[in-house]
C-alpha cells in the first residue's frame, strides 16, 4: 500500500518493503556499483527503465576487465583457427574443443565475480 506525504515533492507516494538478508545484500551491492545515491533511485531505475544506468566500474576491476578482454580475444582467435581447419577438411580434436569450453567457463566465472 502506498502512503501519501504532505509535502510538495514530485514523488509524494511512499511505500515500504520487507527484504530477506540475501535480497538486501543484492540491493546494497547494486547501489554500490552504480551512480545511484539512494536505494529509491536504484529501485526506480529498475522499475521504470528496466536497467540501471551509470553503472560505475571500480578502478581495481579495470585491470581484470582488460585481462578478460584479452582472454576473450584469444578464444575468438582459437575459434577462427578451428573453423579454418574444419572448412579445409582437416581433423579437429575433441581435446581442443574441450579446452575452449573450459576457457569459456572460466571467463564466465570471472565475469560473475566482477559483477
């Protein structure tokens, strides 16, 4: 239920919500990683825009992002090499494919850690 405030605010409807520990931690994490100054701003951005704008990347994560970009580029080169081999009729080994799958999974985990 929304409560109306008696002042001249643009947003004069107030609601309260209950969160469990996990939900609160996630909301705090979103607030810390964005330019949002308040929880209200984070929630409004998600509700109205469907996304959070001005997502700030912490300085310590920039090096990790650069490293991940290099790893992704290397995987792309490996995929191109395998594609050329397949298209030219050369054999492709399952171990090469398994290695690439493992590298992609590692990158996924690293990305999740950054988020």
